C-alpha cells in the first residue's frame, strides 16, 4: 500500500464521517497511533526516488525500493536502516539506453518499481534497468538483504519508464500487472505472468492511453451462492470513448478480471475473457470535467461483500484546488459487471463511431462473467469452453453502460492539502492492513 493510500484514506474516512454522517461502524478507527510532532526520515547520500514500499510486519521491516537500491528499515523507526542491497545498471545497459535517446543520469538507471511478498523470507523485485525491465528474487534472512541472481525478463511486469504510473499485485505465485509493454510506452497491457499468461487485447476500446493507479484482490468465491470466482480489480484513468467532444476527455475507470480465467479456445486466445470496465462517478462540488482518480485503498471486511474501495480524486481541468474521496462498495461494482447493460459502438458518420447502450440480445453465458454455476450447468468448466459468440461479444464491448456510483450519493470534498499535502509531514493513522507514519510526498 502506498503512503498516499494510508494517509488519504484516514483523512477521507474522518471527513466522510463529519460530512455524510455514515454508519457508526466508520467512527471507530481500526488502529490509532498517537500524534507526535516528530519527523522520522530516512535518506542515503546519492540515492534518490524512494517510491516503492512493501510492509513486512512479520519481519519487522519496511522494504523501501529506490533508484538502484532496496532498503530494509525498522518498522518502528524508519530512520533506522537494518539492511540494504544495491542493484545498479551495467555500463552496457546504460549505453544502450542513451543510444535510444534517453538521459543517462535521469532515465538510464535502475529504478525499483515492484516489490511483492513471495513467502516468509522471499520477495519479488523488479526494476526499470535503463529502459530494459528486469526482475529478480530477493531474500531477507538473518538481517541481510540479498538478490538471488535469478534475473528474468520484466517486460509487462514493470514499466520501462521510471516515471510512468502503473500497478501490480501478487496473488499466490501469479503476478498481475498493469503497465506498458513496449519501450515507447504506447502499448498498455493488463498482464498475468504465470504458467498460463494472459493479457488484454491491444485495442483502444479495451485501454486508451491509460494511467494505472491501483490493483487489489477480492476473494469472491468464498461463500458464493452462484459458484463465482475470485476477482482482481484495477483502477485507472483513460481517454473516454463514450463522450462526443472535439478534444480528448479523461475519465476514471474500475475494471476487473477473474482469477480462474484461462483465455479462449479460438477467440481471445491467451487474452482475458473476463475483462470488463466501468466509469467511476465522483462529483466535485462545482461543475467540471470528470475528476481523475489518483489513488485507491481497499478497506477489507470479513464478508467481502461489505468491503469498500476508497478513491482519491482531483479535478481534471486544473482550475480548482478541491479534491475528493469517494467510497465504492465491492457489491455495487460487482452488480454492474454482473447485471448491467453494455455499451456498443455504432457508426453515425463516415468515420465516426459513437458508443451507446446495447439493446440487443446478450449471449449466454453472459459475456465477461467468470465461470460460475450457470456456465457449469451448460457443460462449461473453463473459459476455454466458452462459445465464440460470447467471446466475440466481450472482445468488442468491454465497457459497461452504467457508471459506478459512490456510497451515500456523493463525495467528501476538501481543499488542496486536506487529504495529502506535498510538504506535509509527521505521524499518521493507517486505516488498513498496513500502517506507516512518515514524510508524505504527492507528485
């Protein structure tokens, strides 16, 4: 979880309580850390871009990925370094990077962008490696950090560009990532790296210049009455295809895929058969273009249906300093994907396509649905068994017609700095499974 997630969700929760008078269950913080006007700061001379974090409560450390370094910091005092490992780019890689027009000192270094837990002592780590993404395994044993030297291709798992936003998630031994898969950053992808790798179709109707923000897992198979599958949800912004504006308009989205997806047999081979997306609605106080999602946090409940995503939004126009937090229940998002209508492209002029609500017959099994009891009763136990009609439908229509509405009917808004300030520092309260109190930067 990012620092912004931890800080913004707390402030957002408190503001939600005061503005919208939510149910009393939100009035009691899950964990409280006394405020002390002290700054705990970690920095090492010559090392920059401390941007990737992994909290390991079981090991008593915060793993911090930076430019060409990973640190293990004391979980109780992040100014104390317990261990470090350095992963520098080779001269050859740096030279190749500069030959392709990148800046030697800014772009052509190894920025650590991915840190995930594999088991009790092992982490999976990826770096940009001078615009040549590379991954490795890293251990923390007896107070020592060590790269195992099992380097592997990181394309699609980690961005090429050290400053491009992306998200990733480890589910079991499978890495889910949302990033760009080419050097130019022009081919976005949502990828599952596993024995059966899957990716999104390279079509603008699936992803149109996206800015990936967040990804998380929801175990929806637990106590499922319809035999549903677990899901991975992702949040991002992208160019809208449903609006008729002369210039590009950005909208915020939530999308999801099914954990058990295996792709199609003929149509959508090694591609997601369950990728669906919907627009996120979060109205700011004054009329404006759709706000842009900046970060998200999942407040998990033992009953996954009661889990809630909290999202931080900022204005698109840049003319306002108002930011907002909107809350979306997993159930409401799920209902739109499982029961909502689809949008479909129609030609209205010679070369103009307009996206409108689809009013025709929807194939059975439902396009984009996970393999569930309905599909199994029809003899379809894997996505590989789905008929081409269902797969062709979802290949051409991944967008839902209805937007996801926030809980309580609106957003909790605040002036710039209410949720996260670029220079605000001190102690904070974490409202989720990981807490960190440190210096917060929002770039």
